[in-house]
C-alpha cells in the first residue's frame, strides 16, 4: 500500500528527520512511503509558493491509499488541508506508528 506522510514542515527545522523516520517505519511494515519532503528535490523552496507546493503535495496524496499523520500535524495549515483531502477521498488515516498495518 502507498502511504503518504503528513505533518508540519513550514516553520520547523527537524522535518527531514521526522519525515525520514516515518518513511522508514512505513517501509519496515512492508509499504511504500510517499514523502512530500522529496518534492524539495523537484520544486525549489525559494521560488515555490506554499500554494504551489501544496498543489503538488495533494497530487501525491491522491495517488495513495492511506495517510500517516505525524504528531503535531494539527499545528500545520498544510496538514489540515491534507487531512480534509484524505477524508473526502476515502483514504485510510493513521495517527500513530502503532496503527500502521503490516503487509506481511
């Protein structure tokens, strides 16, 4: 299953580590991790607006079957939009690493 990772990025300094750790947990459970932090390799953060970044991130989210929300996601406007999109799209929602299913 493809699982998108959602959480606060803007205004944080440790997002690469937090999202990387989440991706590792998802892969350890036998799933494919879709990490929006990887968009920084394609979209230059210095020339990409938050709205443009969110459009690309939502495209990734809609390509998944589930979303894993990192602790503190409620403090992020982007993650709030992703939560709304996940609910409207009928995606599975996981709020803790312990809730992630194993595929094997």
